[in-house]
C-alpha cells in the first residue's frame, strides 16, 4: 500500500513494537503530533544519518500525551507499528509547518521464535555480564525479539539502521549473533591482555615436567 504520511526525521532508529518517548518542542512537530492525535493518524520516523534521510522508516502511532507544557510543548509516548519505504519526500505542504512523504508500507514483521534465538540471548547475557551491565527487559527470554535486543548490545546508528532494513526475524537474529560474537571476542582478548598486565612483576609458577630439546 502506498500513501502520503507526515514525517518526523530524527537521528535515532525506532523499531516496530518499540515504545519511544519524545519531547516535542518545535512548532512544526507540535502541529504534526496534534493533528495525528486529533485525526488518529500515524506518522513516519525516518532516520537521519550523516545529514541524509534514509529510505527505510518506521511508521509510528501516538500512544499517549504524558505531559503538556506552557507554549504547547509536550512529552509523548509513541509505538512503532511497521516499516515503510520512502518513495518521495515532500518538503513543503500547504498550510503545514512539517514535511511529508509518499511511502510504501511494508508488512508487519513476523516476530516468531527462531531456532537460534536461544543462542543470541545467551550471547547477550554473556556480553552484559562481561561489561557489568544489568538489564531488565520486563519480558521472559522466550518473548524477547531482535527488536528488543538491538538497542542494548552496543550497535552504532548505522548498524541499527541496517537491522531495521532486514525483512525477517531470522535475518535479524543472525545479524545480532554475528555482532555479539565479534564483541565477545574483543572483550575476551581485552580480558586476556588485562590478565597478562596484572601478572607482570609477580612470581609465577612456570614449571614444565615434560619437554624435548629441539636440535
């Protein structure tokens, strides 16, 4: 399905099913959010990377207005519904402060359990353990999806966007597994280096019982 939608470009990646809290203070986005609430419309959140709006965006719905301030500023909670592809940007609209786009909507992603989901979650737990980080997802491991994990394993913005563009859960879990494998290997090497540094200057038992002299 293709249609027009208002856009709210930001330098973050929002995933389908993710709840995102936003502070709205610019007049153009105050207008956009007010209209979305009053008319029960959605908007697209395209990611801005290196000053450029990327092609894949997330369609967002306003869940609630948490607080209103003087001057019409507001705190809102939104939720990602599905991804879309921006076909054409429309920067100026009659009587509107915000911009829009013609978008092609993608199907709602299937987030069913995959065979290697357990391995991905185990690596995530190990990564957090090595970093001394505690995370509470408020879900059981069986309920966690790639989108739940993505923001919490050290992906940079480019990698978060790359994950958003993947079309199915299997591809996304494979992507996360590869990233965490590399991160764990790096942390393991750092720990070994630390251990070697700590051994320097200390007495060590270096006895070898069995050895041959190489001629």
